[in-house]
C-alpha cells in the first residue's frame, strides 16, 4: 500500500469530520433559547455564511471522496492483499494533519423560528403578548413565568429564566393534577371537561393548599373544582384575617353524605334502561337538608357536588335555618311519554324515600323536574311511607296548597336587578335584556321583566334561540308559554311572528343588550360569549342558573368591569318563599300573590345589603365588578362556619 494514499484518505476523513462538527455547530436546528438585545442581528447570518464557506458542504465532501476512491480503486485492490503490517504501524504513528481552524462560535440569538422549536419541545407552553411584551405561558394555567414561581432576581428575566420558572411550575402538584384531569376527561370523552380547567393565581398559601387537596382527592370532578376555587378565591381575606376558619372550610367542602343508586326503568316498548340516581346531603349545620332534584343527561357526581355546595351557601344567605342538599339523575325527561316518566319516578323514589322526610331532607323541583315529575315522586313517596307530609315543594297547588315558589324562582332575579339599578338611580324600564333557557326560571324572569317595563328580546332552548328585535309583550309571552307547554320547538314562534328569527345551534349572547340573564345550565357562557356580550354593550349579568359562566368567561368579564350578580343571591326567591309558605301553612291567614311579591322584593333588598356589607368589610369596594359575588360567598360561609364551630365543627 502506498503510504501517501493512506495519509490522504485519513486526512480526508478527519477533514470531513471536522467540517461536520462545524456544520452541526452552526446549523439552524440547534437554537439557543436566550433572548437578548441582538435578536435581529443580521451580522450573525453573515458570519455563519462565512464560517460554512471555509469547509465544503456535506454534498461536496461526498463527491470529492467518490472521486479519490474511483481514482485509486484499482491500485487499492492490487495492494490490499500484500499490505505490509509495518506500513499500518507507521501510518498509525504519523502525526495528525493540521485541522481546519474552526471559526469562533458566536452565541446565536433567538430568531422567529424559535417559537416553533419551543412549542414542539414544551407542549404545555405557548407564546403570547402580555402588556406589549412576548411572554411564555403555561397552556393549562394560562399564566407566565414569574406568575408560577417568583424570579430570584426580582424581575421577569430572560426567556431562559422564564422557561425555568415554568418548568418548576410544571412539576408542581397543582399543574400535574390539572393536566391529568384534562387528559383523563378527554380519554373518557366527557364533553363538559374537554376544555382545560382555568386556575386563578391564589395569593394565600393556605387557600392554595385547600385547592390542591381538592384536586388530589377528586381530580376528575371539574365542575366541583371550579366551584370550590371560586368560593376559596372570595374567602382569601377571611382566611387571612381569621385563620381558624381554614380547617372549618376544609370540612365544609366535603359532603356529609353521598347517596348514589341505580334506577332501572322500562320504556313504552318494554326495553329496560338503567340510570343513575343521586342525593348529596352536603351540610346540615343550619337545619334540615333542602335542595332541588335535577333530571338532565349532564348530571354526574361532579355536577351534584358543585350544585349541593351552591345550594348550601344559597340557603345560608337567607334568614331561614336550612341546610343544603341536591339530587337528581342523568335521566332525560324530554321526549319521554307520561308513562315512561311515571315509571322512572317510581323507580327513583323506591330508593330515595329512605333518606328524605319533613325533618330530615326536603327535595324541591329543579331543572327537568316540574309539577308532573314532582307529583309522580310524591305519590310514590306517600305510598311507601303512608304519610301525607308535604315533603316536596314546588308541586301542583291541588296537593301542595301553594304555587308561589314556582313563580318566585324567576321573580327573584328581576327584583334583585331592580334593587341594584335603584342603588345607582336607574330602573329596568326600557332596558334591552337577553334571556337564555326556557324553563321555570327563564319564563318567570321574562314575565317579570315585562311587568317592570323592560324589553326582553331572546329566549332559548337546547337547539337554538328566538330573537325578536321588537321585544316580547304579553301576547307573545302567552304564545311562548303555550309552545313550551306543548313541548314544541321555539321555531313555532316564527310562524306567527315572521319578523322574529330562530337561530339554530346558537346562543343568544351575540345580540345587543343592557342586561343578560343566563338561566339555562352551568358553564353555558364561555370566553367567546363573554366577549360577545361586552361588544354588544352588556353592563350587568344576573345569573339565573348556578355557575353559568366558565372561569375564563369570569376573567374576561372582570377585566371589562361587567357587574356580575351571582346566582346565590339572584336565584334565592324560591328558597325564601318556600320558607314563607311553611310559616303561612301554620296559620289560618292566606297571603295574596301581591303580598308574597312585596315580601320577595323586601328579601331582595335585605340580601343585597347583606352581601354589600360583607364585601366592604373584607376589602371589596362597592364599585368592584365582583363585589356582590365575593360578598355573597363571604356572608353565606361565615354563617355556616359559625354554626359548625359552635357545634364542634361537625
């Protein structure tokens, strides 16, 4: 073998290896995430081009190598069988040829391509603009760098420092459980939880620990976690001022009793179906349990727990001594015949009757449970117990003796809205209102708005909504009641009033309004709907349903300074009037509808003042858009907490 040939080949290989190092070191695939004053330094591209020009690209080396191999192939084949071992040793002892001098590597500043690289590497992060500056956000918590862990340097720092802070947060228990909840909900196909849960930044370490404990215990209960977080967020100043309430709150957030059972029933074809029944007796510190029954496909343990918590705080906001409970089933009464509903209600009551009674637990009507369902339930309850104690409220007048609670369910919303406006020297007359839903709450609220001179323009069901630009009046409202009573589609309204339009598969929040009344279902108003309301001129949102706004929507409304009236305060008419019905039944005096309406108006004034007083006491000023939300949570919690402490925190 020719020694010169061996040296030549070895030198080429080393030169190619060195060129590959330079190429890899300066290639665009390896991007430094540091951001500094040289982000758009064009001299860097020029320097990189010069560095790469020193050594031929990979394709040139490959061509050059093929040329030499072809030139010496014949000579190499002749000599490879007679190579002298001394030549190999000499070849190994030769000093290495001088390598090409590698250009000093200049630290590459971040260019626009880094965003894609970063997003591919860190799936839980994204880039967005905050106050005119690009920030790296967490895709689950929607917060950026310093919001998770305070920067040790006391400032926002570089992108690498923000990334480190986000990585530290990504390993925290709060984030991991939130992410696991999000992924698990997708795996299970739960439509209500497909969007990520939005966690607000909690200031208090004790408050944060309460939230983490709930997530650790019930990671898949998105609605309950959302409700707990909202309550705990309001109670932060209370817990800071009175630390003894921390352990009381931890106990209160755990239901006293959860009853879950199967409900077999048969349809008109003779086919058997299995539904799930629930009764959550959440808290009895103030009195016997009381709360509604809901029949709806969205009912599960998470929704039951959040509704029971809301009912407990709602009952505590009144002057009555009532505890909180909630129950229901994932059975959907819509589209079912009377005989099918009857068979289901009888099967449901065969298990429930063991846990209810006049001094124990009083169920009421709620979503999907009207006079028909309550009548069937009470009839079977009476058959099992052999007692005619009216342990159900909201039923027909022929066996309950009063229908005042049915109308009060929606009237309270309008009365409280009127009280709030009067505090600012305004009135409901002439204001455009959008209403969602078409159940008891929505229809009664719409009726009361007409009596106050407001202009309601929408009503909705599960398939769309009716928009009447001129507004509803008495005759139009009568037609709507007739349509709903016959269980027909709201589209029937446009046959008599063709100037109105029916918007299919849509929600009414895109229409211009002064006040919005979400009265359909929880989390019906999302981030986009909140923006639409703001753009439409909405100033006040009065919650008719429990927790109608998602956490993202609440954040948008807060930033826009939209005044929110919580359902705990707004939808309190039914609870209060039910208590008045009990007092009325104990006396021979019968109150007229005008007397009950006047009392309901006074109750609305009392609750408004109580909530505002609690909010002001703990630092929420009157002009704060959520002062009524925080005040309602604080006032109701303090009443329950005080009773629990006096009873030994049971």
